[in-house]
C-alpha cells in the first residue's frame, strides 16, 4: 500500500477519464426541480396495495385463535403443575425435583409461545409495491446517487468478484453524470486496488457494449459464464434475439465474442495480481496502513458523449454514449491499538469522503459480491425517494431507506441450509412493509443521506428545522460541515476535495464526535445494519421494501455447513449485542414515533438466540430416562394435554400453509427454513449466547470470521454438479456442531431404546392414556431427527448423496435389527 494519504488520478483511456472540473456537483438542475415539484400532475411512481384477500384474513384469524389456545393452555398448565407439585409423591421423583422440572418446562413453553407471537404479529398487515420506472425516462428527473461497495479481505472476498460488482454498477441504467461508485478496501490490499484499476480500464469497453446491445445482467462474469456454474445460479442469461436492442443480431454475436476475449484477459491479469499478492507477506498490513483516496474515473458531464466510427476499435461505438460514472477507490487509515469498528467504521468513512466529493442525496450500499442484476434497479429505488403520496403534493421525504431482497447465485438446488431465506425476505419483510417498513439487512439498500446524519424526518421536525452542523457531533472538517448544510438545500460548493477526503478517512477523525452513536452506521455490534435501521425507525423514519423482477441484486452465499454456521453465529451474536446496548428495542425511546408492532419485530430480532437455551434442554431431555432408567420421568400425559397439543399443532400447520399462500413462497422453502432454524438454534445460537454473556461479564469484544464469498469458478473444467457444489460436501468440523450432534445422537438413541423396550407398539396399549404415553416421546424424537436431517447430511459429506435415497430403508432395517435383538435377549433370559 502506498504510504501517501492521497494519490493522483490514474491515467486511463480517454473514454474512461473525461476531465471535468465540476464533475462532482450533486445538485439537481432548476428544470428538474420544477418537474419534481409538479408531482401532483403525474401518476404515482409507486403503487402500494395492501394484501386483503380471504387468505390473509384467515391467516389473522388463525393467529388469534392460536393465541387464545395458548392463554387457555397456560392457565390449565400452571394449575395442573401446582397440583402435581403439591401431591404427596410428585410423580415419584420428589417434590423439589418436580418443582424444578415443572418450572423449567413451563418457562420454556412460555418462551416459545412468546417468540412465536413476536414473530407472527408484525406479519399480519403485508403490502405489495409496484413502481413505474418508465415515468423517470427523463434523466433530468433523477437525482445524483453514490454507491458504496465494501470489501475487507481479498482471501475470502475475491478481487474478481469486486471488479465484477463495480462493472455492473458502472453499466447500470442510470445517467452516467449522476452516479459515483466508491470502493472501500478495508484491508489495504494492493491486489484489491489493482483489480479495481483493471475494472476501470475494462469499463471503457464494457459499459458502451451494454448500452449498445441492452444486455442483462451487466456483470461480465454472470453474463458470459452464467450457464457454466458461475454466476446466475447456473442459468445463462444471454439476450434472446427477440429482445435484442441493437442494430443487427450478427453484430451482437461479433461484439460479444470480442468483449468476452477482453474480459478473459482482464481475469488473467487479476488472477496474476492475486497470485503475486499471496506470495507476498503482508505482515499485518490489514490492521496498519495509511489512508488513500484515489479517483480512478472522473465524473462525466451532463451532455451525451458519442463514440466515433473507427475501424481500429474492437467494437463500433458510433452513436453510443461512452460516458462513464465516476469511480473512487477509498482505503481508510488503520493503526494498531485503534478501534476500527469493522464494516460500520468503513461505511462511515465512505459517508464522510463522499460528502466532500459528490455529496449525492442518496446512497446505495452493496457488499463486494452483490452485483446489479437488473439495470433498472437504481431507478426503481429512486421512485420511493421522490414519490408524492397518492400523486399529491406531499413529498415522500420520510422514507429513510429502500431495502431490496437478497438473492444468491451458486446455491445448491435443494438449498439445504436455507441460504435464500425466503421466509424472512418474502414474508417477514413484506409484512413489516405494511407497518413502518422492513429491517435493514446489510446490503442492497438505498439510503437517504440526511437520515444517516441523525436527522428527524420532515413530519417530526420543528418548522425550519434541519441539520445543525455541529463540530462536536460531525467533527472539525469545515468542508464536510459545509456539505452537511448543503445537503439540506441541495447545493454544493467544491474545494480541494481529494485532500479533504483523505483527511476525513483518518482513524483519529471520529475521536470525540457522535459518529457511530448518533451519526452514520451504529457501532458496538457486528450487526450494524439492524442497529442502524432501528435508530432510523425510532426517530420516526419509514422504510420501504421492493422485490424487483428480475432480481435487483444478486450475490453469493456459503453452502458449506461450517461456513454457514459461522455466518449465523455472527448474526446471532450481533443481535444479542444490540439487546444489551442502548438500542434495546424494549427500552429505547421513540414511543410515539415507533409503531408498537415494529418494536415487537425488532425485539424478536434481538432476543431470538435465547431460544437455544430452552430448545437444547428439550432436545437433550430424552437422555434423562435413558440414564436414570425411567422412573417418574415418563409420566403419562393427560387427555387435556393431548387435546391442547393437538390444537396447537393443527393451528401451527394452518398458519404455515396460509403464510405460504399469501406470501407466495413454496411450502418446501418454508420447511427448509424450519429445518435450518433447528440446526442453528442448537449450535450457533447457543454459542452466541455464551459469547455475549462473556462480553457482558468481562467486556471482551467479540471476534468473528468473515464469510467466504468464493463462487465456483467457470474458468476451470467443471465435472457436472460435483465440481460446482463441492463446498456443499466438504466436511469441516467445528465446535459449533458438537451440541447439535449430541442432540441428534440422544434422540436417535431414545428411538432405539423405545423400539428395544417395545414402547413403539402403542396400538397394543391397554388405554388411550397409555397409548399417548408411548407415542408422544417417540413422536418428539422423530420431530427432532427430521428437523436435524440437513445437519446429518452435512456430517456425512459426499456420502450423503448415496445415503439420501436409502435413508428411510436404512431406518426400517435398523429398527427391525434392534427389535430382533431385543426379542432374542428376552427369549434367552426367559
């Protein structure tokens, strides 16, 4: 990493660097201000439809019926437990033990019911939104936008993926003069900077090619190699002849072949940079390096710049606009012994640097592996920000951010570990959109800059209120304070921007300020996204959710069990950190501004890991009669209990079916989500509780492993799906798996013991109570084992492919063998 704090603009092709003195002006033109002011004369850009079908009405009714059953159940349960504890023999296990058992059992049941209610109630008023992007075909209507791309480790976040994400942003269907892309390299890696420079060079060819032929997606890797196991989820998305937008079909074929050759050469250069960087010992440079702000592509002007007909060019760009959006490489300063606050610190550094360079009123946040899959996604997001409600005169200025769902490439077809997380994105977030808005989830989110400055929304501000550019809050930088004031009036006053941006990314700038507390992304948790969104909602801001078609953005997800569990561990630990912070959803302020159900949703988001304590106790409970030899632990359930249990299970199934109907998710996706929830709750959630308890007790910060974002490379020969999904079958043992393995083993052993003792033959029981006593424990064992089935496949690795179709047959044979052995032993001992 160069030691200088700021570098000169990289010398790139002329089409890549059109010099422009006032390139970073973000203010809207007077003409666009006039057009936007006439919002009541045009149709709404966003149409919101509340889901009000028979299905959703039945869904709400079933939820409230189940809540009523819970109330009746716990009233009976507590009364029955009191009588059981006060009885003489207390079931044969002693009064003190009985009291402990009943208290723990009822506490667990109350917790499960409480968490279910917290999860379901915020989803009872879902809405769907549709946008009219064609209404913004006039580019003068569009405001400026900054795009933040973050990367922290070139070993786990391939520089090639970062380069492809940058290229997809530069080629998006948004005016080139109104977009500035910022790449944050938090590791200070020379290979990442080199990859971004290579992307800037290739953009001079790739962006005009996309405009000329209207190709989708505009990520080169996904476009060229989408059908070869790379991006695109295994589906090639090559433009069809019927939807071709160029001048001649043979011209697309020729241009595509030439551009692909250039792309493959760029890939080879980036691979060479990565190989050289791997051989070089960085000696901890990721935590100790100078700050760098480098403009790689200057911003374009507002007038189109057409290419020229030149036979020496790879493709004919005559009549094609060759302007490129601005591209800035940012590496914030890091020093040993200083708190850097992970991704939140990097985002705040970008927020300050961009304020003095471009100061766009809107900011799109993307991870380095999340590329623009739909070129109209940026325009779609802006529709929510400049929309007037109902087409009237009131500006939708209280929308702080627009969250797009996360979609992934490279996930196994069965989605064994629920990476797509459809229940959360297509159900929970959809439901929250009918309240105060969805939760911010880290990437694919468009922000209003002023909301990140800790300002109240317009309807909660006092007349004439705005941002008070207080140095004690924002820091001592005069240009930055001027940009804060300028954001309110949508005007700019440029100065020595590069030098000032370099100073703003220094590690000491935030000392003594409100950054990370009241300004910018929130510190103190590894899930800064949830905490930041909560702070905005608490001030009264709203958010919006939009699922575009095709998907707005696509990224990568870990399909290996160990990697997936570490990812879930990070999320769970971060949620608990928020619960034990000043942003606790139960105790934080904003009573009048935060919708009660929105608060319930945030409370659910921050306390769900505690479920692991009760769930693990239930999963390991079958070991007690195995060790203690039965006794009073196997008391027969009463008919009332069986009736309540049946009613709760039937209503649970009804809620699940109705939920899948109104949300549009498949029942199989809902079931996979349930299975992986069980796997996570018995492993990662439990570890998260232990980690956060240690942090609260000792003040020790939580360290976490960055999720690997490697995708199967299409550059290497692919031998069917074995190569593409090799990570799915790789077995990497981690301590997180031990509790889940123990729960699985205990319940399998309990099933075998039940079969050996003849307790599976409940139809031979002398009474219904005896039959229930025999059937319910085995049913619970089966319930646990079926939920942990994906975990068992993960432990088997590549052998799981052969085991899967014969697993049922194996279980039957195993049962018959155990049963035969028990009968044989009984015969010889008779």
